[in-house]
C-alpha cells in the first residue's frame, strides 16, 4: 500500500482491491467513527453507510456493478415533488385547481385566500418543473456517465467521510486484470487514526479474509435442503 497526502493507494488484482476497501472499512469501524466521544454522533453515520454500499465487493465487477453504483451516487438528488411521490403532471393539475380556487375567492371578495391559493399554484408549477428537469438530467447523466465518462475517468466516490476512485491499470505486466484503488479519509484526524490502524493490520494480520456473498441456492437444489437461517450476516469468509 502507498500512503500520501491524497490517500491510501493499492495496485493489484480484484482481490487486492476488495481487500483494500475492507481494510479501510474495518479501520473506520475500529476507531468507532459513529461514537467517538462516548455519545451518539451522527455526522458520519450516513456517510459510512454510503461508503460501505459503494466499495467494491468480491462478487462484483468494475464495468457493471461499480459503474452502476457510481452513476447512482453521482446522480441528481430528488426534489421536493419527487420526495412527496408526485409526478410533474400531478403537480400541474393541482396548480390548476389552486388557480381556479383563487379566481373563485376573488369573485367572493376574499382577497387574502385568493392570494394564498395563487401562491400555492405558483409553488406547484415550480415543483412540477423542478421534478421534470431533475428526471431529464438523470436520464442524461446515466447515459453520459455509464457510456462516456467511465471511458475517460476512474470510477469515483465522494462524500463527507471518504473520497475514493478505482480504475483499471494500463500496467498489467501479463498478470491478468490489474487495478488501482485510492481511498482518502476527508477528516484529517480520522485519516491519521485510520493510517495507524492500517499499519497495525500490516504488522498483525498475515492473511486477510475477504468477505463474499453466501450462495445457498446450489446446495439447496442438489440436496433438497433448506438454507440455513439468516442471522443477519450475509457473508462468509474465505482466504484471499
């Protein structure tokens, strides 16, 4: 592993890349980022979950799985209308209804209510336009990112806690597919603690166990046996 101001970098095959991500995750867990002062700290809770979801896994591939996850995490966030579960045409319809109510209230000399409904009508129109534009942007993003950008730039991840990028190396030396994976911890104090932990792993752990997904379907089909109960652990360890 190479360590620099830009992060922790490894070069190697897919197993090496997966292992590097797992070591970073283990280090973050060991320094207890969720509860550094003995009290609940949610600063990095969501950011850690996002990193855990994105990092390359043993059963995944770069071009398919990591590409899709990168496009998802880079996508435009949902607007107010989308979060409310409303399509643009629904908001336009509601805006029309509010506008009609506003005219009726003007005829009834209820100016205050008319103004309120008119403002709501404008808000619904704006929300509809926002939702439509976000949907259009996502379609463009997905197409451009997955078909163009990943040909030019590494697959990347970035949030408050971690910045990372992985790409296929041009220097494979005849050793099969080779990759470069660089991970940076964005908080300087946490980064120093992670660095210490990674150094301890290098000294103390000779063989790292890469987590892989359980696959009970084959055994169940052959033996007619029920799969073992799920105790919340969706992985098993194998020697890498």
